[in-house]
C-alpha cells in the first residue's frame, strides 16, 4: 500500500513539474485559458491585428465649460483601438506591447505611473478580407478607465472573427480624468459616433484597412460600469427625469442630456437597427436614480448582464439586478459572480500594481477580493462568445446559456467537471 502511494505521488509530482515547465516556456498573458477554462473561452482560429486610430467628433457640447445654461461647442477628440482578424497564418507568434498608466489624472494621492503589458496581437498587421466582412463589437470602459482594460476580451473576440473597437472616452481615462458631467453626457454620444465612423470607413470608395473587413450593420456594444450606463442608453433605455434634473443642477443649467431621456419623444422614436446585442458589466446608475421603470422599458435588444453579488459601486439587488428585472421588453440574462464586487470585467492587476507603497486602489482597480480575475476573464470569454455568436453570427450556442435557476448541482454545459460553482445564471424573456 505504501509503495502504491509513493507511485501515485511520484506521478503527480511529475505531472506538476511538467506543467511548470510548460508555463515557463509559454508565459501566461491576459486572456489565456486556465486549465479549467470553459469550452468557449480559448482563443479562436484567427491571428489578431491591432491598430490605433484618432478621430475628431466635431461640433459637440463642451459641457466642462458650460456656464449658466450656455453650452459652448468644441471638436471632441477620441482615440480608439481596433482589433481584427489579420492576414497572417494561425501559428504566427503574435505579440504586442500595450502602453498604459496607473493612477488618475488630477489626483495628488494617485500619480500617473506608466507601465506596459504584453498582448497576443500584431501591430498594424494586414487585415484578412478573404473571409468576408466580420461583425462589429464596440467596447466602452468605466470611469476612470482605458481602451485596454478589457484586452483579454477584445483580443479574444477578434480571434473568433469580430472587428472589435475599444474607446478611450475623453475626460474619462486614467490620463485625462475630468469632472463627472462629461462622462454622464458623452457616453451615449461617443458610442454611436464610433459605429458611424466605422460604417463610413466601411462604405468609403477609397480603400482603407477596414474596406471589406467589417459589417457595421451587425453590431454588438459592450460596456463596463459607466460604459454599461452608456450602452444601455444607446440600446434604448432612456435616462430618467431625475437624472436630467440632477445633470442640469450639476452643470449650472445645461439641458444637453435631455435628448437621451426616456421622456423625450425624439429619443423614444430613435432606434439603432445596427445594434443586435448588448453586453453590460456592472452597469452603473440604478441606485442613483438614473433608471426608472419607464426608461428601462425602452431596452428591447437582447442583453447579457454580468454582476458581482457584493458590488459596492453599482449595487446589486437594488442596482444591477433591478435593471435586469426592470428591462421587461428585452430577452436578457444575468450572470452573477457570488461574493464578487465591482471588478467583474477588467484585466487582472498588472505586476506594477503589486509594488509596495502604492495606493491600494491601484490593485483594486482590477482585482476581486474573492475571485481570481483570470478565472473571471475566462468565464466572461465563454459566455460573451456564446451570446454574441447567437445574435451576430447565428451560431447554435443556446445550450451554453441553458442553466437551471440556482443550479450548482450539475456541471454547466461547457464547463470542466466540478468547476461551475460560485455563479448564478438567470434568464428572462420579454413580457407578452
């Protein structure tokens, strides 16, 4: 019996040793699949290209300089990152370095600290146009945030045949954080502008790198926190009159946000038919009166909500879950990470966030106290792949979303045995 125990132990040690060697040969990067990653989490067949674009949205309200109800106009700059299927062999050694910062502009307690991290993409690679046009996915970060904060997901989706564009929302990034009224107003403006820009490039008679590559008529929008606040409004959930009153008081009289309110007939009449699906991570606002029953009725696009049951920023029972419940006219799902707080969307913490002496918020900008962020990333990749595949590509992924309410008794379809714990997946159909 003792010899048998030693033999089993030796085999286990050998296996562990082998795993360590593999990990050393191939470093783990954001978005890579852990051993217990669910079925749809691993990257797809395409090598990913990445490019940075800089655009100007002309004639926008300069809300930060609004005075006594007079809104000056300015040309609003936006930087976006585009990930796309590249015309490179699938076994290409893809590598790119992303330049980022920690900290927050105009915050003396959290100075800006540059850092870089590696991704699996090829900078400025030629696009793959031989496979036809790919659906468009637009990604909106939180306040404050960055276009790179969900690179584990943006790269992953591009490898599966999507053109993915993540926005640096001016006045709302680590590098240029400004007063909150800009974020409140501009999220629902920046997102459709980006879709419009892509559609213009797609149709441009002059050849550009998106020519023949993207189909803006088949679009999904993804938002995290304040990005979730924005994508819900773009998809049809109108802001409450309470928010418009708050915004007007906050800005000294500006009524610029009223055009996004549920009570505005022009807003109610507007429907962007290009948007086929919405994914919203920890959307903000319900506990602050941003949403009400009437406004949430306007959301009719299929929507996948993701939340932490202990979210202390957006709230859960009276926050995210209340939005999910109130969106009565949408086919919708709610994935809940039990005991997670607000960080159910971002990359894991960068190594630099572990340095001694840094403000704890640099670590908790990314980390979850009760979850491995890499595990959350893999689960997000799995469910977002399933959901977008259904609505943008007509893929037969419905089985991955069929989870009995409250069920941890059986392994969820697509999950490694014994790994589908600590979560809940709910589904509600539009009311009759």
